[in-house]
C-alpha cells in the first residue's frame, strides 16, 4: 500500500504519511536494500525473495509512519493547537461569521460537490502525468482496487503551503476540511508548522455532514463526492446504503437492475468467448 508523503518543517519526523486505500506501490518504487537474507538456488528465486522482503519492509515502514503521524495529529488536537469543529459548527462559522473554509480535497472530489464560498487548495491532487515513472503506479493502483473504489493515483502538491500563504495571512482563523478528515489533519500539521495558529479541523470531514449543515453546490450530494468506480455504479458503498435505507425499494431497484445487467454482460462475454474458442478449434482441425 502506498503512502503519500509530504515534507514538514519543525517536526521530529521527516514525513507525514497519508495512506490512500486505493494507491499501491509498484515493485520498481520499493527500496533496493533488504534486511532479509536468503540463499536461493537460482537468480530467479533470488529476485522473488528480494521483492517479497522489500515489499514487507516497505509496508511495515508505512504502517509505522502512519501510526507516528496519527500520534502527532492527536497531540495537535489534545494540546489545543488545532481546534475541532463538527460539520454543523463549521457551517455556522462559515455562514454566520464569514470564516474562511479551506477545502484540501483532490480535484476528482471537488468537482462533484463543494461548499459555497470555500477556497479550494488541494494538498494531494490527481496525478495526470503520463511517463515511465507514473504509468506503473497508475496500473498498480487500478488493479489493486482503483477499479472498485474509483480513487485515482494522487500526488502531493509541493506548492500547497505557498498557495495557502498567497490567499490567507498567518493570523487568519482558518477552517480546514476534506472528505473524510484525514488529509485535512495532515494539512493542519503543515499549516501549524508554517506559522498558522488559528486552525480549525472539521471532524469526520464532509462525509459526516448532513444536508442542512452546509450550503452545497455541485452535481452530486456532498456525502457522495468521495465514492466512485464499480462500487458506486452498483450502489455498494456505505453512503449509498444509508440513502437506500431512507428511500426504500425505488432507490434499490435502480442498482439491482444495474447488477443484473452486469451479470448478463459477463455471461454474454463468456458464451461469446466459448463460441470463438470452438470456431478456432474447428479451423485448426480442418
């Protein structure tokens, strides 16, 4: 699993890791050294053992980094360096007190729904580069879950702090939010280290907000901005299940029809492949 890392200043750690569930590292991006010693009989086996060991080392490192990051973020909140707001409280602050709301979500989520009047500066955004370095990551991300969740490959925006500083002075009372609350915590740590001392974090992110909490614009409900892929198409996300429980059978029938359609298409493709196989076999025998 790939952790998206960003540099921070004034911290004992070198990086804030942010694990994206649908992003995975390709073997080519793993470190070359390994703490495992093996004595394989062939070069092929040696390479396999090395990749396995490196993968285990990499995943273990990311788990440790993530645990360390969570402790730092919890300390920021516990010590009062970052204040906590519910989505409803954030909505009151934006609407009644005209407090600035910083949306740090990637573009694929922002395009679906956004809070009216919010400022969008993504801390991680969709990696649209197509080169030898990014293609393996994109393919691996798709194969390892991106097709199901719809989450694209993301990369850290090294200009994030500069863009925020251009918009907001250091003394600003800044409300920071993302879809689930994790990336906004990472943003809060960066901003605090850069000198922003009046930070407010939206707990649970936009996904925890109710319709009446925030004034929302965009083609989709705010809760649905973080879903996609096959899971969204079939209605198998947690957010859609909640809506289905409220809406009843009419809502479920749409996705049931889609599921039946998928089974029919897969069945047709399977039968077609069998027919083609028989046809090719007949040609060879004659």
